[in-house]
């Protein structure tokens, strides 16, 4: 192995995991280790796994076993399995997967350099350098994680067990990270957390997420600021007024509502109902008439009746949401919901999710078609892997809401007017007007 081992970091799962991986890359950059983009050039692979639901765990296990073959193909290679799957299963995972050289739960990821030294025998010179960046750079958009952990007790969710209690990051720290990201090319920042709008609930001061939004909006070089993972019961009038008044803030909200039946929501240990959610949506649209709304729903939850499902389908038709994620219920080990009576079989859960997906697509595609003929400001992301020029408008969050296909190449990071000619489901196509 070379004196300075090359480290490749691969990521599975959600944007929170992407931020965790980016921080690990930054720690490697602040040491004498090298980053490798190609597995063939790497001495060590760090696989950052997802452990939220069973399907994600299976994907993570499969990826780890495939990388074990990579490891064994060349003497001296090492494999580190990190992230949420490790936090969820702990020692049980270590016993089941001897192919890995080390396991790193989420809480121990800041200690990655020491773990790399242990498994490679080569120390990371520069370890602990105070001016090493907390993040790397390079994309026209970046995720900014405002908090970690969760204080809620949703019956279906494994996140509190994986990520721990809710922890807000200080405003000054967030602003400094935002400045670093915009200073190195990011035009859009996306605020994320397990529960973004609950920011500040664990702090002693009066500040809330609105103060974070104001502070980040003032960062030089920022063009767009977007909020994701905003729980419905934390959408305050102050937050809406803040979003409506600041030019960089996208009139966009991602609110996981999960269901519309009060009985199902109560069983989930959540609050809300179709009526309450429709009232909330009305308040949001009053504050920001041009707002774009995304939500997620779970179908086939234990005890969900035909009436509950019809209530959800009716709500989706009435709410007029722009983007919807639909998931069949997954009975996760260690959760309250996995032990509830009224469990539905796999086929029924998938069928119900398919019905909700179909209803949501009908609404969302119709709303996308309303954009045809309009001229929208589009943030260029350069070209996609096939070489086609693409971007997004303010109503499209990165990686989940579709793209705008452009008629010609535009420099990445440039924001240009685009006349929308066609809608293909969630994707749009248009002509650059400059």
C-alpha cells in the first residue's frame, strides 16, 4: 500500500447521508490521505449505508458484499462499512459481515481518520488541522444540514434509534458553512434535517427556523434557498412571512404528511387530518400564491381501512400537490408499527401504494402541464450523464422533482430564462431565451 492511501467514499440513501459523506471527504482532504473517485485507484472504500427501511438495508448489504469482492481481489485493500445501517444493527452486523475491516456508526463518523489509520497502518498527517474544511465543493447546489436526530416518536420510524435525539446546529456555524459552499460555487442551498422546521427546540434562546432562513439568505453569492423536510405541525405564520419576504427563498415546501385519515395518523403517533391539512395548504398558498408543494404518504399502514384509503385518495385529489412520494408501509424491526394488529400482506400494501401513486401522478402531471407556455428562471446544472443540457426551476428540488431539459448548453450555475414548451410527467422541456 502506498504511503498515502487513497480513500473512496460511496453513498447510499438520503441527502442527510450525502452530507455525512461530504464531511468525511472533507476530513480526508484535511489529512495526508488522498481521495479516489475510481475504485480501481482506491486502497480503502468507505460505504456509507442506509438503514431506514428493509429494502434500503438489503441494498446496503448487497453493495457491501459486492465491495468485499473488490477488497479480496487485491491484497491490502480495505473495506469500511459506515452509516445508518451500522447504527441500527451494531454488533449484530459485525458478526454477520466479517468481510468488512471496520464498522463506523453515524455517531463515530468524525473519528474516521483514526479508524483509517488503524486498518491501514498509515497515520493521517494533518489530522486535526483546524482550518480543514468541514465540507467539500463542486456542485451548483448543496445540502445544508441544520440539525440531526429526531424528537418525534412516529410508530413506523427507525430514525430516532439510528440518529439519536434532536440536535440543532448553531446559526453561526450554519452561516459559516453556507459561506464556504457558496464561495466555492454553490448557487442553491437546500436546508435539510430529520425535522428541519423544529430547529431551535433544543436551544435555550428564542430563535427558530425563521432565524436560520434569514441568516442563510444573507450569505453572499446565494441565489436560491430551499426548505425540505418541514413537518406540517411546525409551519408557523412567522416562517411563512419569512419565506415570502426574502428574495433568495424558493416558494417551495416539502411537508411529509404521511396520511390524511386522523385514525391512521393517530396510530402513527402523528397529528393531523385531511381537513387540517387542507386548511394548512390554504394558509401557505395565501402567504405564497405561487408556492410549490411536495409531500410523502404511506399506504397500507396496519389497520388502514378501505374508508381510510379513500380518504387519502380524496385528499390527494383536493390538495393539488405538485410532487408526491408514495411508499408502501414497511414493518421495521424494533418499531411500534411492526407489532400493531391489522397488518396487511405485501401484495395489498403494494396495491394500495400503487393506487395512491396513480392518483398523485394524475394531479401532479396536470399541474406540471400548466407550466407549458410560461417563462421560468432555470438554474443550469450543465449536462446530464448522457450529455444533454439540463437544469431546474425554483419549483424543482434537486434529485427528487424532475428536471428542465434545455435546447442548448448553458454554463453550470448560470440562471437563465427558459420558455417551457413541453411537460413529460414531472420533467419539463424548454428553450433558453438569451
